């Protein structure tokens, strides 16, 4: 398999830039330590690029608390800096730096919190090249922007025991001595650690030399151990390479989510650092092209996302292209896009054909999303705090008429039998009794310890019901339960927690009620638009239309129903659903958010024929026609409208 790489070349600038994956020998073993090396910034001759600017950069001011932030990644910029050939152009990189500086804070939609360069800052590693690199990065320094750099094979030779180089003198640890994000370096100065703040937490970036010795790996392991609760982004020049070639444009060969593999040296990085450090969840490297990515399982069984990004083979050597990793901890997603700020800063009508083509790279290997449940992924080193169960007495707010919960009553997985009782913890006497449809399996209703994370009771009932034919077990209030005659003229709040399993089926399980009130609408004298005389007076159901929540109810003031509808609810996820009526309007909430279809129609109270309420059962034409399929947690009914601050999920 042929893969492009950026061959070691500052000793032989201008030679073939293409080759195969290769291994580099690891040299020496040294004691690991966190220290700071030395460097000195040198001056140099002025180049034409010195005066080439497109505007002034703004203020570096990322929001460290916003749950959305961006990591900017800049790969191989080497063809912009070939000082030994008198070929230098800082303008594209500086334009990207201005873009990064100006894209902080929520107002921009980017909130760039950090920038990581992936090595090969120069083509030749020559002091004249690094003098110009120094001037470009001074733009970031002067605005206090947070960034990391590392040495690529065009910047240095050998491994990180090489000693003094122009790279180390220019981009070594001393450059970061005033940077708030700088966390230290190894004794050689070629491996550095950086910690930035975003989404209300710390993030560790390890910037490792392109060839790290045993000493360097030992140092990196020690840094991770010193920050045991910090997620780690590993950057180096060479980790994975593409498994396809660049002879087809726009480079979309194969599976865009799995078109990269560990290089020989990358395998060393994996074995010595990544595999056993669960904190490393993302690795970034350049060196090879075209871009690609893959995902590997570490020793803890968790995903490590491994990405290569490199555009040196594109127009103008990539022109300072940047990859933007937009972290969204609300959506549990990293949205990735690839842009060229230097080209974007040009007027569209002035861009040449190649520039127009490269302003944004939008193929599936360069613009994509990565789904990461951050809380779950980091739980191995930052355990997710489990909200403890709360005593039932704390949830008996003023006006509570019924409160049913399912903890402390049966062992998880054991069945409830016909006639079993679930007490009403409100003390109002609305106990529930199990009813089983003839011919139903013994395990159709079982106790479970599964629950919504914000549910007071850490338990639920698991219903295995349905129709075609009707089967399952449900619960009912007694014939003389006080709740049966309640009409809620002053308003009400009804809350519960639900989860649908993967085998939920619209035909067999749709339109089944979590909670319903017996009594047909026609028997209560209801008629008019949208009235079905055989349907129950109140039904809190999961519909067959994409698992939407429906609260269909016949109020006291109308002869026809008012219906609230939610969006569709995903399976295998717990949902808190609530209905609140203030005496006039009825609103449905999912996870504390009001739904779109809350009718602006007066619906006062709930009509009653004095018949029981059902949990998990749905009546039609006087008979149960379907039993709920899924899990149901705590249920509470209150005779007044509750603010969200008093919901069962409140903290």
C-alpha cells in the first residue's frame, strides 16, 4: 500500500517529497522529569512578507465556561518557510493567526480556546526560516493566544536527544514562559505540556517530538499521572497515515471514518503512551497526506479518535489551512471543519481558481462530526457523580394527591403478579393494584433498578405489553380511590419518567398510555371536533407517530378534547415528561422544556366519571385494548400548577 509522507529532508532540501511509511529507531532512555529548557530568539534579514498584512487582530478572549469551544489545528506549514532557498511567505499563516485571535468568545460562534501546530514549521530547519517563524508566532504571543508547537522531521533530525537546534532556540520552552497554559517540558525541551480551560474544566495538550525517546515517553506518562482527572489531546507529527493514495481528487477513497492506520512509529506511540492512558481520547498528527481518520479501542475498552490532517500538497502548500474542532458538550459532538482564513480574507471576486477551490475543504474527510458522550468517555478517570435517591417525603409538595414510586419493594428482575399492590406514598389512599391480561407471560411486569438520573426514586417498573393480541400487566387505582373523582378545577401537574426499549414497535406498542383515566368520552357527553366517543377521558400516551408524547384530555369547559404533542422521544433514553395546567392553559414539558404543540386554548380541569386511573393500561370502548411497552419511573399528581423549580427533577 502506497502512502504519502513528508520525508526527512532539511539535510537534503528539494529531494522527493513522497515515500512510504517508515520506522525510526528510538534512542536512549532517560529519567523523566518536568522542567523547562532554554532558548534564545534570534533576528534575521527582512523578507518581503514582513509588511504583508490584511488587518489588525482583535483581543484574545475565549470564554472558559461556555460548553461550546473550538480547538484550532494547524498542520505542516513548511512550504511557507524555506529560508535556505530564499523562499518565505508568512502572510497565509499570519492571516490564520488573526482569524484564531478574532474567533474567541461566544459572539463569533467559534470560541477558539487553543491552537495546536502539528510540526514541520519549516521545510529546511534553517535558522533563517525559524527567524521568520518567530515573527509569525509573535502575533499570537502579542495577543496572549494559547498554543502549542512541536518539531517535525523537516525541523530537526534524529530523536529528542538531539540537543541544540534552531527549532529549540526559537520554539522551545522559553517561548512559553509567560503563557498561562504552559505546564512544562521534559529536560530536552522537545516535549511540552499545555493546559487550557474550556467548558468549565481543564484540558491537557501533550505536544511530543516527532521521534520521542524512552525518556520522553516516561515524561509524558508522568505528566498524565500528575493530572489524573484531565482529558488529554495528544499531538505529534507522525502517528497515523492514510490507507489510500492522493491520486483521486477530492480524496474520498474508501470509508471516510476509517481510512487511516498507525504508522510504524505510531504503533510505538500507541504501545508506550496511548493504549494504557485512558485519558487520551484524541490524537492529532500531520506528516502524511491525504487526510484521514480512524478509531481504536484502548486497554480500557474506550474509543481513541486518531486523526491526520495535512494540506501541504494542496495549493500554496496549504496556505496556512486550519482544521477547527468545535467541541459541543451539550450535543456530545465534535464538529470538524477545514478552512483557509488567508483565502477567506480575499474578496471572492479576486480569488484565482485554485484559491476559490481551497477556501473551504468540504469533503467527508475534512468536514465531519464525531459523536462523543464526553461524560461517559471520561467517567473512567472522572467518575460521573450519581445523584442520590431522595426520600419520598421530600417530594410531597403542597397539593400532592398521588405519588407512586417503585424502589424498596421488589428485587430487580423479579415479577409482579396479579393482585400485588404499590402504595400511594402521598398518604391519600390511591394505592395501585396489578391487573394481568389473561394469557400474559409471567414476566410481563417486573421490578427494575433502572431510572432517570434525576429521578427521586432509583427504580422503575418494566412493562412488556402490547396489542395484536392484547397482552401485559398494568396497574389500577381502587374503585373508591379519592383520585377517581378529582376534577382539578384549580389546575394540576402530572409528572412521570419513561423509557422505550429498542424493540418498541409502532404497530404493537403505539398509542399506549403511561397514565390514563377510565371512562369513555361519549359516556361523559363529549362531542364535537376531534372527539372520539370511545376514547378515555384522559390519556398520557406514547403515540405510534415517532414515539411522540400525547396528552389528550377532555376538560370541564369543552365538549371536545385539547391535545398537547411533543417531539419524538429516542429509545433507550430516560425522559422526564410533565403536564402543567394553571386553570386555563395546559402545557406539556419534556426534560423541563415546553413543547411546540401546546394549544392556546382554555382547558379547565379534567372531566371525570368517577372511574379508576390506569398506569400502563389504555382503555377503548370500555375495555383495555393495549398495555404499555417500556419502563416507567416515579409518577406524581398534584392539584395545582407547579413551577419547574418544584418538578421531580429539580435540584
